[in-house]
C-alpha cells in the first residue's frame, strides 16, 4: 500500500468536499492506497467551519506549507486569489506534482499556469458537475460540504498542453475516487457554457437583489423574503464580490452573449404580460416546463441523448487508480522508496 500526499488549498464547499471524499475512500476496507491529506485556508472563519466537518489531516493557515512537496495539489481558492496563487506558490510545488485547478474558468487558469509553473509541474483544469441530489439546495459554502457531493456526477478535465499523459491519467483516476465520471472538455467551450449555466443565474440573482433593495418599499418587503428569493440571490451570501467581479470580467464576452439573449427573452415575457396574452403565456410556460422535465430526467439519470454510456472499468470498481499506480505516480513513489532504502 502506497501513501499519496494531497494538499487542498481553499476550503469552500468544493475543497472541503474533496477532503471528505478522500476521507471516505481511506475508510474503505478495499482501499489499496491511502491519501495523506493536508488542507489550508487563510480565512479564519472558513477554517473554523471546516474543522467542524471533521476533515482528515491538519487544517493550516499557511498555503505555502501545504503546497510544498505534495504529490497532488488541489487549487480550490477564491477566484480573485488564483492569479497571485500561481505566481507565489509555483516555487513550492515539487517536480512531478500534479496541480488540479478547480476554479470556475479554465482559459485564464491555463494561461496563468503556462506563465508561472515550472515545466516539471503538470496542471489539469477540473470542474465538478455535482451529485444531482444537490441541484436545488442553492448554497455553496463550507458548511454544506459533503463526502458525496461528487457522486453520480461528472468531472470535466481540461489538461494544460504541457501536462504529460500520466498526469492526465492521474487526474482522471482522482475524479473516480471522488465519485465522479471523468469527461474531457474543451476549455473555450467550457467557459462559454459555464457563463450560461452558472454565471448567468448569478448575474440574474445579483440584479434581482440590486433591484429589490433599491425599490421603494424594500424596508417592508425584506420581511417577506422566502426560499425562492434566497435561492435566487445566494451568490451574494457564499461568494465574495471580488470573486464575482473577476469571474464576470474574465468571461465577459460569453456572458454578454447570454445576457443579450436573456434580455430578449425577458422583453418577450414583458410584452406578453403587458398584452394580457393568456394563450402566449401558457404556451411559453408549457414549452419551458416540458423542456425542464426532460432536462431533470436526463440530469438525474446521467443519460444524455448525444452521448454514449460511459463504461465503468476496473478503477471505477474501487481498485484505486490502477492506471495511475502503473504510470506517473508509481514512478514517483518507486523513486521515493529507493531513496528511503539507501
């Protein structure tokens, strides 16, 4: 049994859930290897919330100590911190380390990695598409981390052009360990679709709150807020304004296209309501409801019409990264054992 060292930088919901999923794997009696997990977050309140979750290993404040010398480094930091993290942490990564970047946009991250990381450090962009069980909870903070957050989901992988094949295989197997099915994606397409499915709802929520808070009567209206309003506006609760700002600006071209389409749709609905056109309204709502039901069914069952079913191989059966252990990391661990025997 080999030990794999993992440093997790950033303990929001995603980073903390990675730690919990690895803890779950370590407790599996069939686990062939063990993850030595160390976590770090510079935010005291986040560390306190994470400590209450019972994460494995230590929870540190110093990102540099946790990045240094790890086999795998998971970057799940606040988005506004990512550019400086690449610049300042790059010297801490050991030769052969695999950096898994879980930030929301991949094209900027790939550029930051190319500019800062040494050639012998391999970066793979990673985006988790989470367990459908959590589609409607509407929260993205540390307190709502879960070991099964990635179960029955997909892990989108976008390796840097310089990442060696074995490092990419490691990232793929790591996704399996977390409970996901790995799927390779194009970074440009990823960022465009992310603008539609994640950023556009966020913009709409912020705009809705901004509108409500500036309306006459808000002083009384805020007393009548219920889950519908909370779910819509939650990004103002669990995401720092700096992170929203940087994500929106770094993906503004895609976001603007989707905002233009949304503006046209809202104008159409406004016209229908202004004209009291019951038939048009019913038609639009039925069309949306039917499309929504079809999406929910596909999402919960992971059955996509345009994709063939994914075959789950031996690594998906729980034998823990056989391809990884036969490739990139096994060479690293083998070299380490030889050094220990000297």
